[in-house]
C-alpha cells in the first residue's frame, strides 16, 4: 500500500480511501464531492461506489 498524505487536515477520510483503492486522492475527493471532513456513512458509500468490500 502506498502512503498518500492528506492535502488538508480535514481530508483524512479521503486519503484513507485513496490508499485502500489505489486511486489518486483528487479523484476520491471529486467522487466523494467533498474536501471537508467525512462521516462514516460517506466512507461506506464511497467504498460501495468503488466496490470495495467492508
């Protein structure tokens, strides 16, 4: 797994999803439609969107 640093202090969820999926963090941010903090529900939704089992 490649380390992806979060671009802001509020994008830790997006950085984690990018690391799990191997996608670019900007793609994850775009697909999640947020550069801000995320809820567990949003993280589950994006994992489902990328078809990652959880």
